[in-house]
C-alpha cells in the first residue's frame, strides 16, 4: 500500500510538472500578441521614445508639435503626431470606424510612417514595442468600450496591373471623384485639396502618391487596404460599401500606374 501511494505521488508530480511547463509555454506564446504585454513597462518605453512627439498625455502635443504649430506660416506643411486620446487610427487592416488590430499598431511602431516624421523603432526590443502598444491603448477609453473588428482579408487577383484593369480603374477614379482631392494625375492638387482639414482641425493634404513611398507602404495590397478601410480622421474615405472588391482592385491598377509602378 505504502509503495503504491509513493508511486502515485511520483506520477502526480510528473503530471504537475508537465502541466506547469505547458502553462509557461502558453503564456509566452500569448505574449506574442500585444494584448499580453505589460502596459506599465510600456509607459516607461513611451516616456523614453514617444513623449517628445506624442506628448505626456498622449494627445499629440509634445515638443515637436509646438515646433510644427509654429511653422503654420504656410511655408512648411506638417503632419502632427497622432493624438492617442481619441483612439482614431489611419492605417488599419480593419473596417472604417474600427479600432486597429494589434498587428497594425506593431507595424506602425516598428516600421514608422514614411514622409510623416513618425520614425521606425526597429532598434527597440520586441517586448518594449509590445508594451508601448499596450500602453497607448490605455490613453483612450475606446479600447475598454468597444469590441474589436475582424482583420480584412486581402487576396490580390492576378490580373491587377493588366492593361484592361488599368483602363477600368481610370474610369472608376473619374466616376468616384478621387480627382477632387488627389487631382487628375494623383499629385494631390485637386479642386478640394486646399480646404481639407483632418478631425483635429489641422490642414491636411491629399497625398501626392506619384512620388516616393506611400505612408502605409506602396505594395498593391497596401493601396487596396487604403481604399477599403479609409484613413480615418483624414477625409480619405472608405470605399468598402460603394465599390465592389473587383472595382477596388481595378482602382489599385490605375493607382499603380499613376505611381509610375506599371507602364
Ligand atoms: C519624431 C516624432 C515622433 C516620434 C518620436 C514618435 N512618433 Fe508616432 N507619429 C508621429 C507622427 C507625425 C504621426 C502621424 C503620421 C500621420 O498621420 O501620417 C505618428 C503616428 C503614430 C501612430 C498612428 C498610426 C495610425 O495608424 O494612425 C502610432 C500608433 C504611433 N505614432 C506610435 C508611436 C509610438 C508608440 C512611439 C514611440 C515608440 C512614437 N509613435 C514615436 C511622430 C512621432
Ligand atoms: C475628400 C478627399 C479625398 C478623396 C475623395 C479621396 N482621397 Fe485619397 N487621400 C486623401 C487624404 C487627405 C489623404 C492623405 C492622408 C494622410 O496623409 O494622412 C489621402 C491618401 C490617399 C492615398 C495614400 C495612402 C498612403 O498610404 O499614403 C492613396 C493611394 C489615395 N488617397 C487614393 C485615393 C483614391 C484612389 C481615391 C478615390 C477612390 C481617393 N483617394 C479619394 C483625401 C481624399
């Protein structure tokens, strides 16, 4: 009897050990998601890297903002650091009006946003990047109040950038009046361009997408996401409801042409 219960205890001990190691592995895995990261640690990372632009309260009024606002003479046009207290994000893989996915925040923090002053933070450790993503979520009540949206699936058809698709896209660009903001050649000089303001009341230019990298990135998939999700807060609308998926890909073809990426 004594012998049996010792053996029993041994098996129990081994079982406990296996379960605990699984738990530890599972915890490390869920930490891959920014949701598992430590917002307290993120606050320190924020103070070190982000506060200069995004401000102590996360309202976008850091030191750089003061400099930018003083440039408002009209000679220099600037984009202001994002105000995190509102919870409105431009570069999402989720539908318009939704909060961004964790992967969106991580991508913006890691890669930065070309031509906007938002730097890349590739040199910051993965754990610190995750924790700061978690921290900026504490700055807006939206993250507590709202359910998260699904990530939009992007599957590029193989006819994108074909001559026929470019032609169809050109007609859609005209019909949907993209030119009102972006101009006939995509140079950002449309009839409405001078009067556009973003949700924060600052002047915003419809991007000249014919030169350089796009803010979200210049791949066909990125351009597709821009039409589909809209850039919330900027006036750049979402066309998810007004154009079917095929037409949005035709529009990608034409935009790629205006960008000089296809002949
Ligand atoms: C040199 C100034 C600067 C620094 C430093 C900076 N940012 Fe930004 N950030 C910006 C600007 C400017 C924008 C707005 C870009 C735009 O609207 O095109 C921005 C936008 C963002 C966005 C919004 C992306 C979207 O989809 O709307 C996030 C998230 C962000 N920053 C996170 C951070 C975090 C986290 C840090 C610190 C690790 C940081 N930023 C450091 C200037 C900065
Ligand atoms: C009401 C004005 C307006 C209309 C209409 C509009 N856009 Fe935009 N668009 C903008 C603004 C403003 C930005 C820049 C936002 C920023 O820099 O943060 C932008 C940005 C873009 C970008 C660049 C995204 C990036 O990653 O940098 C592309 C591409 C684009 N628009 C294409 C289009 C196309 C194609 C249409 C028509 C289907 C269209 N837009 C309609 C205002 C508009």
